[in-house]
């Protein structure tokens, strides 16, 4: 990988002719040129932002394999976005996630009780008699029709 040949060939598969000449020489500066051409190609042909790209020393000198790995995952996403139909490494990009996300609309209802409100909704189904608070008395109320007297008995 540190010769840059595989990287240049990968970019040429995604964007044919992106790197017209891939150096196969074993000379260090030619290997670094391949890596540099890959990075430039990612910038120009795949519109990858600078923060997603590794530097030549990250790969060639082994300065940061983490940056290289993150860049390869970003390269895979960018290639897929450009129309490459092969396998994608890593998670989908944020745009793809946002496109697949279900948005709720104001004023529409799916007639379901949310899990958050389910507990309170079930307690609201109790009858009024079950929800009486405080002590209850049983009493009989009689009204005498002749005298209009009210009699309360236990």
C-alpha cells in the first residue's frame, strides 16, 4: 500500500483516467508521488474535504495509520456517492442517513400511543368509580312525599 500503486488503481476504477500515469518504480520519491497523486485525485475528482484525507508521510513513513484508515473509509463513501457500485467500507454518509430518516409531520397522527405516554394512558382508562379519592359512605336518602322531609340512613 505504501507504494501508492493500489491507491492510484483504485481511484482510476472509480474515476477512469483520474491518474494517467501510475509509477511502478521502487524509488522512494516515485512511491511518494503516487500517494500524493491519489490524495490530489480524491480532492479534485471525489470532492473530499481536507480533513478526510491523510498526508503522504502518514502512509509512507507510517506516521498515522489511523489517518490512513479513516481516509480509506471516507474514500469508499465518496466513491459510492460518485456512482461506484462496489462494496462500501464503513458506515453510510450523513446525507444517506438523513435521506432514509423518517420525518414526522405536524398535524398528522398515526393513532398510536407513544411508549412514553403508554403508562399514563392505561391509567386513564379506569372508570370514574375506581378513581374516587378519599373515604366513601353508603347511605340511603329518602324523601317523604307528604311532608317533604329528607331522611338519611346508614
